């Protein structure tokens, strides 16, 4: 056995200085802080959720078709309250406020998630495509009716054979100059549209993504408005459809498949904001590079990713709230056995239980504030406050990264909270069944999380420069390989921040002290160092791979886990910065102290989770690494007295928590 | 930016020695190896699964009640094949072979898991309690009918207010000397029986766990046979029942709640193998200590845990098989974009995808062989081959630990494989919906995994000594605190093994070399060191806490995560040893080479996952730690060519893979 030190055990021995008394959380004020500028919008949605709370139970009792119809009806009713149309121009019955529409959508995630996703399909995907890719003609024709839910539509992008690789879609829209029509064709089953929301039952119209072909050849993927059902919901000629059937979750949304057998639509069906075809078949676009044109079109749809990320984070709030409330009601085990205490101990007083729940609670807050940042950026870009190409690319990158981390967090948190509620968590009445099943697909829709992180990495490695924004993955590999590693790294934002932080903390050695473990600058410096170091490593390995004569595809495959880790490190840094910035913006108060505590717990949990990497890269000594784990335990004990207040501040309508046996 | 070394990058640069060609896996021989001594039993179950494959679809299309009845009918039909009764004595229509019954149960996990769990409830829990806790009288009365499924029964242990803490159950069985009957009473709603399988619809009889009370007072928890429904399935007088309703999964099993309002059963209803009550109310037991008596009774039911662990591992096989087969059909992204290759690359050729799936595949094999060991031990103990109290305690500990790791592995693997199949993985037809939902509760049933690992730790810290086996958690804390740390540690099996391994590898320093990274002795020594070190740390901290005057409950709460980590380290060591032992038992062949490769991947993945700990405790240098991560990548690439063979060797009936779109 190795020799043992007799160092004090800060877990069992008293801490050097006794911790401050727990802050007295002002719950309504904390809710107001979380709700931010859209408190009224969020309250409207909360009221609607409470009004329609019966859908949570109906999701279990209705037949599949009845549940789908019920969800459709609810969506139309909610639309009448103005809740779902906030992002559309006022002249078409909308609210004219992008930020409000994101806030409304996020809050909807407290309730039945089929309702949420149906709203997303109808107003976000279908409505968003008409709004962003179409022009006045399309707006006038469709927006009024779709904002009310009178016209239901689909967003028909994904094909069975092409998930994340949208540029390779097989559906073709061939211009027939003789009739002035596009002919939409599904060449084979791999090109059938699949998993398309609203397609199995309710959609009358679909925005179909297809390769635009004229006499000159193919011009890449464009979007077309295609009627798929008549007023009586019978399929239009040439359109075949199939129900995707039961899914793991979200069964209130009717996903389906679509085939187009030479379906003819007028020339005006092309959503022509970025490209048009003249009557004589001449193709024209202000964006010459087809790759960049494609990414510009996709970029206008970034709101979907922002919304899904926010929904994941809010679904996680529901799970954490139930688990924390359960753990202060449930007693368990042992202390009563030999007269130590009259009663079994509360679950939440167990160190292990705190370890399971509180870092997730802290991360939920961190992601909430990170989401607030990206939602604001979205609002500003799409409201024209700040809209240049580089800002757009940064927004797209941040949206992709926040969506990935937010939805993974939802999956992990809901699972952990379900287990922390034991057998009771398994009953459908206690919400976890629906939460788990319905959120599961969040990690893969609106872009698979791994693919999204690759997008983030590409942005970082090319500095979001418009010259390189149109590179595909392998183009990116070649581009990075062509530059000096230093050039790649010096252009990244992490590098610039790291230089600044080095002035604050000269030399790295102070990081290895016991001191300063709760200093925010220390936490930030650690995450910035990691990000920059990983990016440099990726750049170097890509370069070496290409220089060594390997094919870009093989190089990319071998460096892929490193690429994704670097992107993740980048997003983790953004998340922590958002949390820190928020804490610093609050006036001195107990709420500020409560959030500062959570922020420390989040930061140290993130560092602890990757402490092997920090040791491997000379940024943590063994002693410091152990000290961080002890500090996480200590912070968990300090969070314990305020944990219930912290979940109450989410202001989840009690009807949404349901779980009578768990939360009382 | 930190200075960069120019060390070779073994990911991109050629490896020093080119790897050997991939082994030619002999799939049928590998299947035979996995099936082991019960190949015939497993084949019988496979044939039954294929025969009844329609239930996978019926699970989605039938109403709740019809699905439950369909599952009941299937269970009865399977019983007629002899498949479900293999563990019962031949004189009652059983097969008289415990090991065969475990093999049959595990294999059933390839199919619909409601069928599996219904079998577990009827034959494992209900039947097992009659067999193990009852005597001849009970066997004669019930076994014949329950083995055929003619008499359906429940195992009524868990109460709403008492999950893992069975000793604190509230249900009472009070002996009425005047009538010679026990009066079964549910004092309050916290004491209602809850989540009881078969209780909502099919059970006629329940084995009810209750505090046995005579004129002398309470004698602790005992089991009683209580009729709950008549032949027409109407509730018996005094028995109230309620349906638990829809659950997250396993909806083919009718879980329910039971209340007993002074239900009278004859004195003979007590399952009296370990204790009896005479007509005059005199209580007698060969085991004086009530705590030990209780644990002895529970110990006879250990087969349930062994079975659940095995089921989890086999459910994971289904998920891995689908994900691997999908990834060699699905092409994705990019290489076609600029003429590098005619086609998109196969998913399984991506480094990240290999990283996601192959360590899980390797761990599935490792756990399979660990499960084989514990199933054999169970067989030997319960067949009387080796049955002393310490062996029983070791078996219980190993069963608890394997169940915890096996079921956590199932949850994690199914989730990762679901995500690795993208949107398609979300469709119910592709199996993941059912796999996810149905296995989710495995982590909490037959004992919450965290509680089970605490049981493992207790066994280690008290060396399974019969004198201490009856200690509760806080008694364990006091006991450990009363001993010298060295005494605690020297008695553990890890310590003894470590001494032996130190002879093989004198000094620790060789472990820090680049050399020997693929040596099995090195892997084992690492895991043994970790286990012993963690156990010593726990013992020391418990001692210091008590010596410092803290209450045992508080000490335990603060050291709890360390206790659980130590137990996990112990089980990880057992799992690796099982895998290594199996590999060493095979004659030199390509199959041996394939398994050795997987075993290395498993071992290094386990070390890599906890490399921070190894660095913190002086067992890994930074260079070595990085080398391990590189080696894991390299091993993944070597597994790639044989991955399909490795999942084919599980011999999952193709009907069970279903997933037409994923596996073709």
C-alpha cells in the first residue's frame, strides 16, 4: 500500500474558516431575474400551460390519432392567445419580436412536449421557412393563415438516406420552361422525406427542400412551397405519404414520409429570397458560390436551434425541480435503527444525493444564462440591430453549441433525476416517462449534436471569416492545414481572452496553489486555457496529417474526437462566461450570493469533470485536483439549504410538476 | 500559449510497429463460447423468442389490458416449454438446475422485456419466495401450479414509504392466538404495497412481507402467503387493490398497490423455513439475531439480482448489435464533395463513432463473462456445491455489484446506441424505444444501484465475516471506526491480490513506462491498486469522523460518495478478472486474439475513464495517461474489421433486432 499523508481531511475536519450563513433567497426576485425582459411573455405561456394541463394526462389515455388531434387543437387555441406568433411581423398577425417568440417557446417546454414540438414545426420550421426564405408574395399568401394555425404546414428537409448531410439531398425540382413549372420528384426511397412533422396527418402545405435543376444544370438545394393535401386533407395528386408510426416519444406529433412523383408547382413556388428562376429558366442569385448560398439559406433558420436548446434546458428544470422536492420529502434508511435519531434521514441530506443533483442544478442555471445570451444575439441579428456576416456566423456557431450542450444536459439530467426518485420515478403519472421519452430526440434533431459541434469547430478554426464560411468539412481540413498553427490559434477569441487573463494572473504557477480556488478569474482562465490548447492541438494534427500525405477524410476521421472536444471546450467557456457576467450584473444581495455559489459549483464541477486533462496539460497539480473535488462537496453542502428556493425560482406551474406522490 | 512538444503523434504518424492483421473470427465458435454450458437452454429460448416475435409489435398496437393479457398468455405458453421453470425441483415439474434458469432468463432479455419481467415476477420473485422461504407444506401446495403458470402470484415487499429500507416496512402480521391466525394489516398509506408486479390484474396469491408480531412483541419482517383474488379474479375480502397505471415502460406487466384491512390467514401461511410460530404463539428461529435472520432470508432471494444484471447485459447486446449493423450500412458526409471518393464514408469508419461504440461493445463482453462467474457461483451455492455463510455473503456482494454495473451499462449503452442511429433510432419500429423505456427501471429495481454498492462496500470493509454480516450501515461505520485501518485493508481480497502482483511487477515505477501498456498484469495491477487504495481511504475517513466526535449518520453521509466509488472499483476489478480469466482459458486461436483485443480495449477504457484518479494517486504519469488515450483509439481501429462478427456472435434472433431500416 502506498504511504499515506496525514493531511487534514477537509470533508470531515472543520473547514479552515466556517462558511458564511446560507443566503436568504428572494424567490420572486430570482424568478424575475431568470425571466428577464420577457417576463410577461413567460407568464402568458405559464397561464396557458395551466389552462391546458389536462393534456399531460390525455397524452396517456387518448388513442394515437385522438392525441395528435388534441395537440393540434391546443396549438390552434394557443395561437389565438398570441403566444405562438410573436416572431412574425405584426402586419400578418404576429408580435414582431423574435426574442419574445424564443422566450415563449422555451417556457412551453415546462408542459407537454408534443405541444411544444408541434408549435416548433408549425411556426418555427414551416412558418420560419416561409418568412425567411420567401418574399413578399409568399408572406402575403401564407403568413396570415399559418400564424393562426388555420393552414398547417410541414418543413420537408430530411430524407431517409440523408440526415445531417442536407447538401446531398436526392429530391429534385426541375424547371420545365415549357409550362413555367417546377417538377418535384423523389428519385428513390433513400430520397423520400422522412420524420417530417405534421406530414402524417395535418399538413396541407410543405416547404420542400430539393435540388433546383434548370437547363444549365443543378444549382444546389432550394426550398419550394408544395401543396400536399387538399381542404379535406386528402393527398394531392402525385404526393404519396406514409405515417412514421409510433415513436419513442412525442407521439402527439404526426411525423411521416413523403414521396413526390412528378408533382408540378408554379415557378412562384420557389422561395426566392436568395435565388430566382426567370420565366425562361435563367437562374440568378446574389450569392455566386453555391456552397455559401446554401449555408446562407440554412443560416436564416438558426432560430430553430436556439429554440430547441432552450427547450432542453427548461425540460431539465422540470426534472430537477421534481427530484429536489422529492428529496426533501423522502426519508431513507438507517439513522432510526439504533436510536441515533427518531427518523430516517432526508434523501437530500445524503452527500451522494447532493453530488448527484446539485451540479446538475448549477449547470441548469449556467445554461439558462448562456441561452439568454444566444437568444438576445438572435433577436439583435434578426431585428437588424447587429447584422453582418461574421456576426451571423458567430450566432450560428453559438446556437449550435448551446443547443448541443443544452440538449445533452436535458438527457443526462432527466435520467439522473428519474433514478434519484427511485421506483416512483418510473410511474407515468410522475412526469419522468414523458420527459425522458419526449426529450430524447432533442440530441439529434435540428442537427445531430456531434455534427453541430463540428460546425462550431469549423467556425473557430476559420475564424468565421466569410471567405471560408462556405467550406465543407474537408475543405476546412485543407484550409487549416495550409496555414501556420500560430495563425489559426491567434485568431481565435479564446486566445485573445487568454492574453488578457494572463495579465491578471501572471504566470501559470499561482493556479497550482491552494489559494484562489473560488476565484472566478481562475475558473475562466482554466477554461480559456483548455479551449485554446485544444484548438491549437487540432490545428497541428490536421496540418501534420495533410503534410504526411494522408487523405483529408482519413485525417478528419482520426482527429474527429479531438475536434469535437475542442468545440465542446469552447462552448463550456461561453457558458461559464455567461453565468459569470450575469452574477456580476446583479446588485449586492442574497440572491447574488446564491447565484455566485451556484456559479462556483458549476465552474468547479466542469473543471473537476476534466481534471485529467488539466493535469495532463500542466494546469493542475495533484494536490490542487483533489482540493477541487473536496470543494465541490463543500459547495454542495452550502447549496443544500437553498436548493428548494432555487428550483422554486423556475416558477414551473404546479400543474406541470404533476407527480403527486413525489412533490405533494 | 504553452510551449508545444514535437513528440510524434501516434494517431496520425504510423505506429512504431504495424498492428497484426485482424483476427478471422469464427462466429459460431464464439457464440458457443458465450453460451457456455447452457447453450441448449439458450437455443430453446431463442426459438421461443422467434416463435412469439409478434409481441414486439403487439406491445405498440394492443390496448393496455390486452397487452398485459397477451404477455400473461405468452408466459404461460413459454412455461409449457419448460423454459421458465428450470430452477424448480423436478418433482414439481421444474428442471432442477439453477444455472439453467439464469441462462434462460438472461436470454429472454433479447425479446420483449415485459415478458421477461413477468417471468421474473412469477417464477423468480413469487416462485422463488415460496421455494426458498417456505417448507415442504408450501412447496406441495403451490409449486406445481405456479411452475405451469396456472397460479399467478405477486411478491409484495416494497411499500410506498419504504423503498430500499425493507426492514422498516409498516405492514403488520399479528398472531391471534385465539383463532390460530395471522391478521395482516396495512396501518397507513405509506405502508401500502406498491409497484407490485402481477398485483393489478393477474395474481391470485401474494407473498406478503410484514412485521411478525406475537404477544412477545415484534420479531421483524417475515413472509406470508396471502390469497388476494378468487378463482374469478375478484378481490378477496379485506384486500384493496389499485392499478399503478401507465409506466415509463414494461407496460405488459400489471403493477399495482395492495392494502390489507385485517386480512386473516392461517398460521401455516407463514413461510417458515427460518422461523415459526407455534399454535400457542411462541416464536422460534434457529437464527437468534433478528437483523441477521432478516438478511439470511433476503439472501436466499439473491437469484433475482443475478437475473436482472444478466438481463441488463443482454439488452445492451441488442442495442450494440443494432448500432454496429446500422453503422456499416449508413454512409455519411463529405468525402464525396470534392472528388476524394465516389461515396460518403461509412459511419463506422469515423473515429468518433468507433469511440462511441467499441468501448461499450468491449464492456458488454466483459460484463457477460463477469455475469457468467456470478451465475455459476449462484448455481454452486444453491446446489449445495459450496455453501457456507461467507461464500453466501460473497455471492450476495458479487450479485449486487454485477447487477449495478450491468444495469447502468444497459442504460448508458442503449442511450448511446440510440443516438448513434440518429433520427431513425427514435422510431418505435427500431427497438430503441422499448429497450430504453423497459430497461430504465433496472437500475432501481431489485435494489437501487447506489444502495447495492453500499452493500458491496460493507462486505468488503467487514470482510464478509458472519459476525458482522448483520450490521446495518451505521453499525458498519462504528465497526470500521473501531478497527485499525491496516486491519480493515489487510483483510480485503484486493490487498492479497496486490501483494501477489507486486511480486510480478516490483516497485510501481515500471507502470510509468511507455512499455507494457497492453500487458494484462499491468491492467489488473492498476485496478487492484485503485480498489485497495480507495477502501483504505474510506476506512480512514470513517475512523477519523467517528474519532472526531461526529454522529455516524453524518460521517456516513459525508463519506458516501467515496464508499460507493470504492465498491465500484472493487466490482470493476472483478469484471476485468473475469474477462482475463476467460481469455486465458481459450486455446490459441483467432477467437482468442479477438477477445484479447476486446479485453485490452475494455481494460484501458476503464483506466482511461478514471485516469484523473490514477494521476492523483501517483499511478500514472502525464505521458502515460496520454499514451493510454492514444492506445484506446488505436484499439478501436483494430476492432473495426471484426466489429460485425463480434455482435453476430451474440446470436440474437434476427426477429428481435427488428429495425428493418437500420439493419436491413
